[in-house]
C-alpha cells in the first residue's frame, strides 16, 4: 500500500503553478511512440501517448502559457539516428495540439540519462514552470524527470495525476475479487511486484516466460524454455508464502531446433501438461490454462493486466494473450491494463476501448505497484511550490 506521500494531495497540481499568462512552461511528455516507414519516410504508427497529453497541453495554453514539450524517442545511437528524430512526432503533435513546440530528442544528450546538473540547467533555462506529464518514465531518475522540480515551480500533468490515482486505488481499496495477471519475459524485473500484488490481490495469474522460473521452483521440467536459475529460490520462497499465485497447468510448445517468428510455420507445435520433454520450448500458456485464467477474470471485480502470456508476435502462440485480452475487455470489472505489449494485444483484438483504464506506463506502473512511489513523483513533492512545502 502506498505511503501518504505517494497520494495525490502531496503532489503539486496545475493550479499550484499560479498565473501563467505570458509564462513559458516546459512539459516533460512521454512521446516515445512507435514509428513506421511510409512512402519513404517515418510516420507515427500509434499516437496514443501523444493524445493522452493533449488535455494538459490545452489546459496550459488556455491559461495563457507558452508550452514547450520535451521527450525521448527510442534508444538513439547518436544525434544523426534517423529512426529517433522528432520530426514525425512534431507533425503528429501539430495535428492534435497546434502551437506547441517540441524540443529535440532528450537522449541525444548524454546528460539526460546521467542526470547531469549542467544539462538540467540548459534544459530549464528560459522557462518559468515545469509540468511532468510523462508517467511512463517517472520511474527513471533522468535529468528531465527529477531535475526541473528542484529549479522551477512544478506540477503533475492531468494524465500523470490520473495514473497515480488509479494505481493507488488498486493498492489501497480495490473492489474484490481483485485479479492481477502478469506476463512478459524477465522474472528479475517482476519478482518484487508479484510479491507486492500477492499481498493485495485475491489472485495473481502468472504467464509468459516469467512463469518458467516459478515452474522450475515447483519441481517441473521446462525443457528448453527460458528461465532464470539465479531466481529459483526466490520464486520458491514466494510460492511458499503467497497462496494467491496461480501458475499455468499446461503449455503450448515448439519442437526442438525450430525457431519462432511472425508468419513462421517451422517446427511442430504441441501442448503439454506437467513436465516438458527435453528440447521443447514453451511459448504460450495452453488452452486449459487460458480457459482457467479467463474464468478467473470473468468473476473479478478489479483486474490488472501487465504483460503477454506468450510469444504473441507469432500467431501460433498468440492464443493465451488473446484469451486474456478478450476476457479482460468483456469483464464487468474495473480493468487496468499497462505495458506496450498488453495494449497492442488489446488493439489487435479490437477491444482497447473496452477496458476501464489503459495506462501509459508499463515499467512505471509495475514500479509504482511494487514501491508505492516513483522518483519523478518524489521530485514533484519537493518542488518549491509543492503543497507540503507551504
């Protein structure tokens, strides 16, 4: 459960910025959107993250502010990396919210990820206020996230505040039964949040590659499936202490030596309950598990879903993720979905509009659920105009 300082009452809001007429406001947005090639140039493939920031940008403009956004985009190899140029994002932003400037990719500057004070000084020069509307990267102590609140009157953006409100509600007072579904690949990144959710949720359904380390901890053979030998004891201890965790009963697997990829037909696909034969690689939850998970979700009053159930980019192993997406969308529960892969699965199923809240943060959501706070939120609470400082 979050501590009192993680609640919204301690975060400065837009109204705490005072009179903005004629003021320049720097807004840290998360415009790390997917790009695709069209007619020989890059264009924005999905503008969801841009659209979620528009309400804040328009609110600042309506109060007379000159609004300048900053964001990172991808993992640039350098300032000349064509796939990480902000031009396509500027075009999309201009169509959604005209008269808002967008600076160059923050990660063209080494000082961004290093949280270099000199870079923060350059970034904030000439601005009168700062707004954090980048919940999806607020778990990073990067210069543009934690630096400006120490120098400027600062505030949480409208979308960031809503993210905090929704996630705080999941930890503090969820309607029950509360069912959490966690998937994805890296168990090391998610053990902490599994442990936290196991204390709050009525059921934690674990799928994806992260399930294999848990399965090994129960004594099951997983063939050639990916697992983390250094986390087996951690998983065993967690299973011993948390009865809420449910693991797959069967797995959809690919035969030895075959590779998986979108459109591939290589290898044999088979379902196994219990131990996997040597060389077989589990790449999705099986049909029985998908049905069991869907039944749990159908009976839930609150749902949290983060991470796919398998290698859903290969349509042969998309069934488990699609089952969870459909069950979540068709449930009457208050449903919260976070993470790019989960959002993509919802979109591909045509049911993204049927969930209650689609979070802009995957890793940030998990970090908040694990710790009840984020570096970006803590920085805002220490801004000179923060309510706790009055």
